[in-house]
C-alpha cells in the first residue's frame, strides 16, 4: 500500500451517511476501505478530518492560468481536483490564426492577453495535449466554445449562418468532441455566440448529443426575460436530444428578487417529463464579467477593433449610452444599467490600477476606461439576491462551479473561495445543506454529468482524487476586500494518490492531466 489514511470521516460523494474508516491508496487508486491493519509506505492521521472525493469545478476560467501558473493554489488549495474549461462560448480552440487573435483580444479580461503563452495548438486535441505536456496542477476537461466556433466559421457578424457555414460549425464541434471535449458551451450574452438563432444552436446540440456530450449555455438573459431564456434552453436541448447543464444558474437584478422558485418549477416540470438537466452555481450574490460585455450586441459586432472604433465615435457612443441607460442592453440582460452596482475588479494595463475597487459614475467614465484599457477591464456586478442563491443550491440537480476569473488586481472572491464557502458558510453556519448532501453536489453529481466512471466517489477502484478537510473550521479566506487569500481547514489534497496540498501547503507535484470524453455508444 502506498498510503493509508487512518480514521477519517468518509463523506463518499453519494449523499449517503458518512462513516469512519481507513482508506488505502495504491498506484493512484483507492485500494481498500475499512479497518486496514497493515501499514503503508506513508500514513496520514486523519482523525477529526472529513475525507471526500476531490471537488469538481463545473465552471472554470483557468484556460490559460493552468499553463502559466504551475502552482495554481487558487484552485488546488480549495480541494478542486478537476476543472471544466472552455466556458461561456469563448476559448482558444478550435481556431485559426485570425480567430485566435480575435478571441485573445475579446477575453483579455478573463484570462489576460496571453503574451506569456506559446499558442502552439489550433484544435481541441492540441490544446488538451498541451496541458498534458506542460503538466498542470489539477485535472482539466474542456467544452467546445460555440462562440469561438461561430467566429471561426463566419466571423463576428450578426447574421444567420449559411448552409455551408452551419455545416462547417457542425464539423468543428464534432471534431472537438472526437478529440476529447466533454460537450459544448455558449455565451448568449457575449458576441459572437449571441448572434446564433435557436435553430442554429439546436443543430449544433444534435451533434453534441450524438457524441454523448452535454450543452452548457450561459443563456440569453439573467435579468429581464430570464425565465424565457431558461425555457428556450430547455426546449432546444430536448428537441436536439442533448443533455443540458445550465451555467451559473441564478436569477439576478431587481426584476427577479425572490423568483428562484419559478425557475425551479420550470426545471422540475422538464425533469418530470424526462429531460436530462443539471446546473451549477457559485455561493455569492455578485456576478463577474468584462465591462465590454455589458454593451449592446450591435456595438460588439465585428470584433474588438470595431468596438473600439465605435467607442471613439461620439454619435455611436451616445447610441451605446442610450441602450445601456434607457432601453436596457442585451449585453446587460435587458436591464438598464445602474452604474453604482458596477465595481472595477481589474484592468489589463497595470497603469490603470487606480480604478480597481471603484464604482463607475456614468457611461462617460466607463467609455474612457474601455478605450484606455483596450476593452480589458473586468467588473463585479452587484445585482444578485441571497434567497435565490440558497434556493437554487438546494435543488437535487445542482452542482458547484466557481466561475472564477483569476485575472485582475481584485478578482471576485469566488475564484479562491467557492468550495470552502459552500462547506463553511452554507453547511456549517447556515445549515442550507447537510455536509453529505453538499459534498455530493460538489463531487458525485458533477462526475455523473461528465460521465466519469472512476471519479466522484470514495469507492474501491476509483482514482484517488481526494480532499481531507476539517468540517468544524473549513472556510473561505478570500473576501471582497482581500480576494487572493487561501482557505482555512483543508490540509491535504491528492490527485491520483499524489499530494498536491500537504499540511496546508502546495507541493511541487503536477498531477493534473486532461480528462477527455469517453467513447460513446449511444443511449
């Protein structure tokens, strides 16, 4: 036996009762559970600690962070052993040279400009291979990003795809899934993904479903029209025969205060009718995005260069202001923007760092910052409701996702704190979920959505992706004022039986690898 963990409270990821046991690990897998009388080459005294499967971050923005930061304690220290990348319809594969340059500019606020990255891949398989060659801190799965696929096939234009362009998109999605992607994402308040009609998305979802993947949309509105936007996703996924996973599912803005029950009723009706649906959420009320994403879709048409040109034009700028402040831009979920809710979280240019932590006063201050930082600013948007957050996390198909953007001087604390915040605040302090149920939300359920046959549970023969934590003290260290603080109460994290965190400190081990979609033989 390589390792024996003695006397742990095993919270096995199924939602069933916890129990006390020793757990033996050999050659990267769980070899024995129970009373282990023999010793191992190494032993961990886990009396007083809970032992759970490693946490799965179902919504991560670490696409470049995993390559540039071997330490990656932001996630490893939380007990995360697997992240799902390629979110919100925009990432770095599949691309050609033109599309790559455009995407890099468009999501600088999410991942940085990437000047420190050698982009030596162009397709999904190449990106996953690059993760494996580099060696990464935690495991990573990937979703084919529909917005990137659309940009590749027809650019950043707001128009229907031609038959040939739709065929090209189907091929790109199929190739990405064949190369190991676990599904497809969309960002339907981000360009160019938002230009796709429901019919176009349905056709792409047919491809996803045929490969055994799932569709993960950031749908068209989390504000005005949120319920209709959710209903659209449910209907098109069912028509396509594709499992649906709703990204950072919540109900925001004043229009939706206290209305989570309506969303859950919609989902319950679909589930009762046989739909395959899951969702993720983060345990905080503010959202986080890029400042440019709030603009109306027509202002983003043509890509980053076209956006900057419109911002420099006074007449176009006034059109943007009117859409944002009076009619409600589709990029801001159809709700007129309240500038007092928009807090600058980061800038691409460090020289503009004095903006970080400030609230925008009006459109002209936002315009000046967008131009000065070349569309780079990220923002916190303080528009959520605590009662909605709690109601959604209780739902049986709920899973955990940080939506953690690691860029910026003052990122959202969810990037460093989501999983311990679930366990400390919502389990121990508030009792919204039991410990066993919460761990199932963070481990077994996401593993089932990802079709992982040997992860997500403490079970003999499963991979030894494990986290040991103190249920009495586990808590997020990150706050809105100090967001880059590691959590408390998580001393040990293992991937394939190797310590990536030991005694609360990051080791030098790079045990992470790409986790690719298993071959699918149909339903």
